[in-house]
């Protein structure tokens, strides 16, 4: 398996939803804090960072800001390359924020995550793109010294993206903390090795999204179950043939 080990780590409602209004309710506060504590523990035990999709990154870190690309020249024409770009900052870093951003829609002010939580703050940003991206966006990323690479034409090829991460960076495992779409892509590609859930004692509304969208059937083994401050903490490991 020439790719990093992937742990999908999420807060869920009783009915298995991971996004929705329920997350902002007081009944979910304890579960959310446990989730963040566990994220910091994963980092302390060697996680190379976290992987999220565009929507999650935007909601958590960029706030919807986007640069004016009219100020940039297309990288493929003015800099002579359009496939990937890696800066020394990334080579020297140990903890990363991996953004699966197919069309290049995220606006970053710096090349590291700015967040007060030590489980996120200071993570070096890596953009994973497809060939749909505006080549001017690449010039913007290079101005910010944000490393990027391509992994697909219109949709991100998850196994390819993970292989590139393993080839380029030193970490051997990452925490997947995306929404149901990116989680589903990872599961469908059989790239989820472990599932870590913090179950809040609340049900979700009709518009909430499930843990996986467009997933598939895979076997997992329950390895841990614990009640903690009113939440149910469970961990499952992918059952693979020896």
C-alpha cells in the first residue's frame, strides 16, 4: 500500500449525520470538544495533518474570501509549467492541511493555517487540484508559496493524490475530516483505513448530510467503544485480508 494510512475522524448525530444544524446545538458541544481533543491526540501521535474538501476548508478557515485573479498571468504561459509546484516550506514542514480543491476555489491569505487550535494552527497548506483549475490560480498559489499538484482531469483521483503525498512528503498517516462527499470518495476508493466517530446525543434535521455520500460496502472491525462526557466514542479498523 504505497499511500498514507487514512483515519476518517468525525462528529456524528445519533442517526449518522456529519453536517447540519445539529452541530451548532448545545447538546453537541461536549462531543465537538472531544473531537478536537482527539484531533490534537492524533497530531501528538504522528498524524501528518488533516485532509478536507473545499466546502469544509472554506467554512472553517477561508470564510469564502477569493483573490482577484485578473491581477495574475496564467502559470502555464509565463512560468513554463502547469503540473505541480513544491516549495521548500513544504519539504521542511511536518504537519499539513491538505485541501482537495478540484477547481481551485479556495482563497488563502498565507501558506499556513491560521487558527488558535494547536491541532490546526500552523499546518502547511497543500492544494490538490484537477485540470479544470484556472491557470491564473496557480500563479496566485505560487505568489503565496502554497504548494500544489494535479490529480485528475475533472475529479480528484484519490489513490493517485495519496500516492503523490506519500512520494513527496514524510508523514505516513493523515486524518480525513471532510464532509460526506469527500469522505465518500475516499471510501469508494477503498482509502479509508480507520473510522473514528464521536457520537453526539442528538438527531439531525432533514437537510443534514451522512458520513459518506456515494460510498460502497466495506467491512470494518470495532476496536474501541467508550462513553465519554455524554458522547459515544467509537473506532473501527478496515477488515482486510491477510
